[in-house]
């Protein structure tokens, strides 16, 4: 049986978390794969986006860890805006041919976070 996710909210993610995420995704948007910039105001500006949206969180209180690094992925501004509050897998499948690959890589990223959160 799997351990339940901890009912703890880690709302702030630090610079280390961002760097780890950027390293894992090779400095690219986890969805479209464009090269991210840390400068603000560009279509490819880095945003640490909520994989499961904050709105979805209020529907299911079990998703209280929503703001933590294991729900945050490096996305370009364009993808973040387009995805908005759509359930992540639904949005990815509607937009990308290699959806399975994208989803698997993101899921592995969250598994890796779980290993290091204690
Ligand atoms: Zn993107």
C-alpha cells in the first residue's frame, strides 16, 4: 500500500527547488520543450506553474500540498496561460502528440521530489 501524501502545505519554493527543476527539465518548458528564460515578460519566461491548479485544489481537500515543489513544474508563460485551470493530463493530451512522454517525465519528477522530502 502506498503512503498517503502528507497533508502539509509547502507554499514557498526556494531557489534551490527552481534550480533542481530546471536541471531535471534541462532548462526547458516541461510541456512544449521550449528553452526557458528567467527574464520576465517573454512568451518563454519561466513560471513555476501549479501542475494541478489551485482551483482544483479547493475541490478536493486531499490536494492541500498543491503549492509545494511536488506540484510545481517549470513551464513557459505561454503554456501556463493556455493550460490555465484545465486538468493537466487533459490539456497535455489535447495539445501534444507525445503526451505520454511528457506526462511520464513530469510524474517521475514528482516521484523524485517525494524521495527527497522528509
Ligand atoms: Zn511551454
